[in-house]
C-alpha cells in the first residue's frame, strides 16, 4: 500500500493513478471526495477547507474512509491524500514537492480540475494554492497535532518539478518494491 501526500499541484493524483495502473492496485483519493463534498455544498475547495476549521464533521467523514482502509485486509491501494500517512501508518509514505510556479501553472492548465477558487493569472493561482495549503496544514495541526509538511513523516520525498510522470512513477515504484 502506498500513500502519496504533497504540495498542491505537485502531480500526486496523476502519479498515484499511474502507480495504481502499474501495480494493478485500487486508487482512492480524499481530494476527489473533498471536491465532491464542496460541489454538493456549492463551494470551492478553499471555501470548504475554511468551513472545515469549524465544522468537524467534514474531516471526520473523509478521515473515516482512510481509517476503514487501514483497518481492512486489502493492502492493494494507492492513497492520494495529505493525511493518509497519518491514518494509514502501514502504507509506504511519499511526499511530493514542487516549485510554487510550476504547481500554479499545472493547476491553471488542468481543465479537469473542478471547484478551484478563481484565479486569472499565475500569481493569483500561487496565492490561492498557498492559502489553501496553509489552511489545511493549520487545521491538521489543530485537530490531530501533526504537521503534514514535516518531511520526517515520510519514507520517500520526491521533487516533481522537472521529471515526467513516468519517470517519477518508476522512481517511486523502485523505492516501494525495495521496502516491501
């Protein structure tokens, strides 16, 4: 089982999906679940993150899904989630970093992403990504007493700024197979 956390726009979802294909594992994304919840409430993901600071039921719903995976017998999962490393400690834990400008450009170019806050240019997108990441990190510290950005929580830290998805997936797969 592999959990992938990381900076917003680092490509963790794309890498996680590719790893799931390569290993024939199931893919589970708390980000997709969160986007669905935001859409149901008529919000973007930043707005739902801010609401989550006071409405604890949102995180509980998402986290309960991860706890169920951790408590199960199926180890054939790729978990795309900023908190899976915490809730699924038996996973091989990866953190994906990325330069803020590259992350913002990726998000601006990704037409499949929905429920993102409005941003008309690269600087605005950098700001919305950093704001969302700060809100999430603050919330996770408050609720769970953990710091997602503490890289010592992970088995592998990988910079996704310059390599292709295929190159990154192969690097992760090699590290995972050497640690199983």
